[in-house]
C-alpha cells in the first residue's frame, strides 16, 4: 500500500473512532438526564407495553390525581407530603418548596424528582393544571374514558391562608 494512502486511511479511521467515542459519551450523558413519565400504576407495576419499572434513584416524572385528605404540611418549614393516585395505586410525593397556587386535593398534577423508595418520590418540582378543564394528555389517557373531574363546592375553592 502506498504511504500516502496509508496515511489517509489512518486519518479517516482516527476521525471515525473519535466521532464514535464522542457520540457514545453524549448519548450516555443524555440518558442520565432524561425524566421519563410514569403514572402511579406504572411506578408500581411497570409500563403496560414493556413492563419496565423505574429503579430507586432514577429521575422520573409522575402524573396523577392528588388523594383527597392526604396533604400533610410541616408547620416549621415548606416541606409537604401528599399521595398521588391512578388506577387504584397510590404513591407518596415528598416536596420541599412552595406549591403552585392552583395545587389542591383531587386535581391532576405532575411531579418531577427522584424515586427514593419503590413508592416514594422526592420531588424537585410540582406542576399543577392551569384551569379546571385542563388535564395533561398522559394523565387523561391513563385514567381512562370513565374519569370525571372532581366537583367542588364554593367553600372548597376558597384559598386557604
């Protein structure tokens, strides 16, 4: 083989190997930062189509309905704990921060965070729906066709303070 061709081949192969290594590292880094969406039912039993369950320590997003009567606030700080339900399964969300103004029991929310135990999510962010007719598509689909939005009285809708 001609020395010039050998040099070109070495350069091309080095570039291909370098690009492959960089691509692999980028994909690995991105896979560590992806927040996958789950419902409480999927956290407990795994995804319906694949059966994949989130692992303890994994970053996930969980969406469902806040269980009425489950919100517990710490009087000394901003820590709050509540249960989230979907298809009969319940998981606990622990959050340290200010909840959205529209957060209340019986409504759909999405919580981002790390799974600290098999049924406990340490949330870093809690998102609430923006009006009473909206529900994230994933939550509405997972609740099924028979789901109706909870009905509230005027007393329940008044802000607490």
